């Protein structure tokens, strides 16, 4: 449903109609535009790695499984936290896309892992992937049922996570559902941060970034930068101070800007190991894989 103009008398009509969000001035408009560009960056980030995986065939050695699992866990919790925190439908849908893209990335990893290490590893990979897929589908189904049962909003919802709605008496305190969403969002941010550490160690151990697409991290860095700016540019909700606004967004700001700092470390690794070749172990595995195919 479109937004209620009485709740946003000076806001942009098209923003209210399209996003059900009140944009009072150019600062709010800039926040929305940067947020949309960040979503496009995140959505496109996986495709360069898909291509790199098919090109090199050593995705299982180039990427850390803990990096992929941490990323998937962070996106799953982000989806649940976004739903519980009453984000806009567009943000929930993009969170669903992130989970699906992570599953595709993990399936490619499992495929090359099974291919490079022989058939004996295939059963374990298939079992783990099936378990994760069923968990993701169950989560999405659960959220979908709750969304269908939820009443339609009568006023616009702020784009900010956990922004407290305002009634005639003033600011409304956090609901139990919002507190749970805040907690899950905090755990999600921790998983995002922890996921980078295994990949940094894997690059250091291999002394090479062959098989890893830098475009993946470059787009994620750009997306996190734009997302952080979009959150900081957004005007607080009526009755909400600047300090409260930042506090409500703190887990997601830490997750985006903290991950950005770790991705800078990975960028320096790409520079340091530029032109580096895979280790002899990886070359041997690749040759054995070619012989098996022939």
C-alpha cells in the first residue's frame, strides 16, 4: 500500500508511493539513492566469482569454506533480523536474494571440492548441501507464512532498521520482536566479520589469490561504503535523536564498515600476491583432475 501523506506532509510523493518511506529533504533522497545503488552492488558481487570458479576450476582451494559458511550464516540471520525488525519489503526481498546467491556459491564450492578430491567426498558434500538448502527453504517458508498473517501497515515504515514508530503520545518503545531482530542482526554482523578472517588466512597460506575474483570484494566494498553512507545520511525518525538513531543502526553499521576494513586487508593481499601462482599442491590436483577427465 502507498504511504499516508498525512504522516509525511513535506515528503517526496514518488518515494512515499514506491518505497513507503518518508523523504523530507535532499538528504533523505540521497540516502535512498545510495541505498539502492548499494543493493545493486551486492546483487552483482557474486557473478564475477561464479565466472572465476568456472574458469580456474580451483574454487575449493581458492576460497575458504568457513568464509562461505560465515557469509551464508550472516545473510540468513540478516534475513531473519530484517523481517523481525519490520524492514521494507524491498530490503527483505534483497536479503532473500543474498541467501540464494550464497547457496549457489556454496554449491559451486562443493562441486569443485568433489571433483578435485574424488568421488569419496561427494556423499558428504551432498549431505551438507542438502541440510543447508533445507534449512534455508524452511526459514524462507516460515517468514513467508508470518508475512502473510501480518496485518497491513496503515502508515509508512521507516527504512531504518528498528526505527521506533511514533504515536500521538511520543516515541513507542521497542517491541519484543524488534529486540529479537536487533539481537539477531548483531550476531549476523559478527558472522560477517568472522567470515573474512579464514579467507585472509587462506590467501596468506597459499601466497596467492588465484581462483578468487577481486571484483567480488570490490563490489562488496563499494556496497558496504554506500550502505554505511545511506544509513548515516538518513534523517532520524520524528521524536528520535541522533544518538538513538545511530544506536538503532549500530549492529548493521559495524557489520558493513567493519567488513569494509577487512576487505581492505584482502585488497592488499591481491596487490602483494599479484602474479603469484597456485602452490604445487593445487597444480598437482588440477593436473590429476584433467587426467581423470581425459
